[in-house]
């Protein structure tokens, strides 16, 4: 991507709140909707003399994420203190990892407009979240519920070249985190936060331009918009002969622009040093191997398997693996239906449309996979036609009833009995001697007329395939 001979360089820092029950260094709950400062203790409000204890599950989740992102896992990683003062950071330092992070040198591959793109993961390190300042005009209140929640910071290489690539990268990381079930990925609630680093340079230039960091963007749509805005702003500035300032900017979704929060001059020296209260995290090869064994099937692998095992086209496989729950739903439906592609069609068209209209997620679908699978099987067996299936589907959506009961209650029966259909065909042929003679004389186009007449006479209940077969035979005379 280039505009006016420039290209953008983008790198993302994604903070993922890990879905542990308790905090990174103490046993406070991590529940999201607790009352203000309910989830606190002397450790998480930074009382002197308290000591941190590492949350084992947070390490497990971090290692698993690192493995899923193709990272090397350090056998010995170290927690450091990142020193700065801010009211939401009562200790005066944040426990983070610095020169010996847990995960390094990974990569992730995804598609943007059908083109494959690989982005390197420089590092993924563990840290603790800060509290939250709520500003009210003249005063500020601080909620420490978030203080000490485990975070994994995933830092990409400066490998992206467009806003679309950056947004897709972020979506893919979120998808992996959700497949691993280590982060709920909720951007609005701040469980996933995305800082975007953006610079521009002349196409062909080797040196990167000065980067600007855009912080606190709470949707992927805004990630894309903010980066696009920032690229244009920087190109215009460079064109005017201005220097790009290294600064932190924020996205204003109402005005559709970024604005400066602070410049490099205000940047702090964090004076990192190893936290003397915490031992290094030591992992054995066996422990790492065990975590690797426990990894679930990841989106790309599952997509591939849907194509080979279920013979789905790429498009279906991509859509159905976007969320793990949707992929599970499909597999369960497919198993019962006896026809994977038919199951996929029903999910991708009818079900996803209804869910979207009702603003429901797949887990809240009123139609459970077993019921949808059964309905598809009824069509497969010829008990009902595809058209009747739509009626059954609507009824299942509205009432959550079993498809077989609906079929019975509504008297939706397809006539598959050949002798019954034969009888109708004989009547139709007898009632239309002229057309029959013409057909036999070579006007084969009249076949459609006969199909229509038979379907009409059966009130739409005759199995179309059987009608076709028997008609062909009978019309030959
Ligand atoms: P800092 O020390 O300022 O935090 P890092 O080297 O840690 O910078 O990089 C932070 C993020 O910024 C990474 O995702 C990286 O890929 C990205 N980045 C680094 N340099 C540039 C640049 N010139 N343009 C765009 N992104 C960059
Ligand atoms: Mg950084």
C-alpha cells in the first residue's frame, strides 16, 4: 500500500487480560462487574510490606498463548519493576518483564483480501494491570479492581503496511486467544487493548520514519480508522516539510481524528530492575511440552480439517471457524445431519442471519445443534423438502421445539411413496393427451410443464427427485 509514493509501517502492542479467577500476584477476584474497589486487598493496593506470589494459571495461559503464536518459551524468565508514579499505580512501579520475557520470536499468518500475510511476534511478556482513574470534572476517583489483573502484552514486529492488515492481525490474535480460552477478547470492557505504532517512509527507503503511538482504541473498526487517519496526517506533514514528533496520540471517535496526548519529551526513564520480591519463573522442558500437548486445535488447523474431513469449500471453512463456539456448533450439527455441506449451508445462511438480526451469539441460539442436525437429516431422508425445512426452521427458531414434532404438528409430509406419485403422474398424463403426444413427438421442453402439473396436483408434497425419475420413465410411454 502506498500513497503519494509513501508507505506506512505499523506495529501493534496488544494487552490481553488473562481469564484467571484471581489476580497476577494475589488472590483478589478478577470478576468484571464487581462494585468499585470490591476486588482489592493490601497487595493490590500496594501496601508496604506485602509480598507478591505468582499466579500459576497466568503462567500456563501465557505459555500456551506463546506456543500458539509460534514463540520460543524461555526456560527462565524474570519479573522486573517498571518504575513510574501514577495514582492508579499505588506501588509506584508496575511488575512487568523486561529483558527476559517469557515468549519471544513468534509469528502469525492470516489473510487480508485473500492475500496471505505473516507478521512476526517480537515478544509476549507478562505484567500486571493498573487501576482505573475515573475523572469527574474537579476530582478523580480510583477503582483498584483492575489493579493486578494479569496481562499478556503481545508485541508485533513493525511488519504491517496498511490499516487493514493491522486490524486483521489484531482480529487474528483475538481469535487465537479466544480459541485458547485464555482471554475473553472483549474490547469494550477493556479485556483486550490495542496500541498502534505508525510511521511513514518513502517507498524503497530502508530507514523507518519516526513512529507515533495511538493508544486506547476500543474497536477493530477504530483501529483501522485511526491508523488510516494517522498515515494521511503523517504523509501530509512530511510533504509540508514538517518533522514527525515521536508522541502518543489518542483516537477521537466523534471527530474521526487522532490528537496528541504527550510527546517524547515527557517520556520517562522507567529504571527497570529485577523485582527482588519475586523469583525467576523456571519452566522445565517437560512442563512446556505438556502445555503444548494441551493446546486445542487452532483456527487454521480446524479450517484445514473442515475442508478435508467435511469436504467444505474454503469460504465455509473460514466462516465456520471464526469462533470456536461456532465451529463446535457446526461439527455437532454436521455429525447428526449426515450431510456436512447441507449443515454448513443452513448455519451460514438461515442461522447466522437470524442470530445477527436478533443480536444473539451462537451460544445463545434458540436452535441447538442437535435440533438443526435432525432437521437437515429429515431433508436428507426425504421426509420433508428443503422448502418445508424453511418452515420448520422458522418454527424451531420461534418455539425451540423439536423438528420432528413440528413436522407432525404441521402435517408437513413429503410424498416419497412411489406408487402414490405414480398414480398422480398417470392422472396428469391422462388429463393432458395433446402435451403427452407432443412430448413423445420430440418436444422435450414440455417436461417442465409435467413436473409443474404433478407438483401442483400433489399440493407441493411430492418428492421432486422421485417425480423427475418416474415422469421420465412414464413419458417415454
Ligand atoms: P518502544 O521502546 O518505543 O516501546 P518498541 O521497539 O518496543 O518501541 O516497539 C513498540 C512497537 O512499535 C512494536 O510493535 C514495534 O513493531 C513498533 N515499531 C517500532 N518502530 C516502529 C516504527 N518506526 N514504525 C512503526 N512501528 C514501529
Ligand atoms: Mg514498548
